[in-house]
């Protein structure tokens, strides 16, 4: 676990120096399977792999986000039986409605899928930087690439500007920290929001003028990229495709089947089903394992100098 806290960004050794299309295909496949296969095994493995990736990327800074993911799973699991009363195992009665174990498990699976997908989207956002998005889509859809780049850049820039404005107003005694009562804090927060809105509009006009001055959209673009499909990336592609093929065979054999209502049941643990589960586990933790191996080799090389 200490190695995970000391590692560099998630999947850097597979994705950072290789073609961005590899990262895009990987995250797209993992997110699609996570959301499409409503199996507690697949969802649990996906959440565990995403959590390991988050720890490898951010260390202890990822712990609050992982805690929020667990809270999300618990919330969806607890709330689902209040609306879905299907199931044969009644745990208790809430306002005259049955609260069943099967509905609780169904909600837990849905919450796990949602939490895992959010973590995978966060990992994809760290790996697929605006430069890579522009490289991937700039030639075929320059307007879409520009919009995606601006959106990805807007959220962190908006957060930094909000903190700067709030700290500046706090320094003169007009910020939320110095406000009295809920009304005063709301008024101070609204002032910060108004400043951010004005800044965003001004930034949008400036960006549009800058793009127009550079001739954006006036002719065919000549893209340039420094990314190449190396032999190392080819080996990674072959390994990931092989794991994905085994996952597909396992899904065809029923590895993703689950009966949640009216009674809970999992598929029989046949060799193909177990192979599908194992391949899925290998697929979701592959970037973290490769990163951990590279980090260990790097530390060993430093210790021998």
C-alpha cells in the first residue's frame, strides 16, 4: 500500500508515452462494460480496480473521493428498496411497504456500477489531457475537439478562480468566512458566483477573439502529433485485446448473468465463467500493476547506484 501512495500518475507507463487512441479505447471499453453488465462480480471488480488506480494516481488525496464512492454505494443500496418492493426476503416494513434484501442487493449493484464509472471517468480525465483530446479529434472534428478541450480546462480553472476570489474577499472581511448568519454567507457566496460568471463571459469572448485571430475554422487544419505506436504499446495492445477477448467469451458463457429479483442467484462457476471474471480483474488492474512494476524497478535502480 505504501508503494501505491508513492506511485506516479495512473497508467503512465502504458498510456502516457503511447498513442492516445490506446487510452481512449481502454477507458471506453472498461466504462461500457462497467455500465452495461449489471453483475455484482463485474461491478465489484471494476470498483476495486478503479480505486487502486485512484490510489496509485493521487495517493492519500484520493481517500476522500473513495470514501464518497462508498457513501454513494450505501445510499443507493439503502434507498432502492424504498421504491422497489420486489423480492421474496422481507427484512422489515417501512411505512407499510416491504423492505426486501433482493431490492437492497439490486441497489448495491447499481450504486457500485455508478461509483466505479465515476472513478473511471476521473481516471480517463487525468490520462486524456486536452492536448491528447485535440490530437485525437482535431483532424476529424476540430470544433468538437475545441469544445472538449475548453470544457476540460474550464472546471479546474473555475475552481482556482473561485478560491482566489473567495480568499481575496476574506482578506478584506467580505468573504463567506467573515459573514454572519446563513443569509450573510449566502449573500457572500452569491457575490463570488457573480464575479465568476462575469469572468467566464469575459474569458469566453477573449477565447473567441483569439481563435478568430488565429484563423480557426477558415481552412483545413494541418495536425501534428508526437505520438507513435511503439513496440511497447503494441505489446500492451495485444495483452489488453487478449484479456478483452477472454472477458467477451466469459460474458457469452454467462459470467455477467445474475438474478437479483425475486431471488438472488449467480451463475455456476464453470471454467469459462471463472476465466471471464479473472480476465476482467486483470483488465481493470493492468495499468496499476504495470505502473507499480515500473516504479519498483525505478526504485531498485536508484538503490543500486
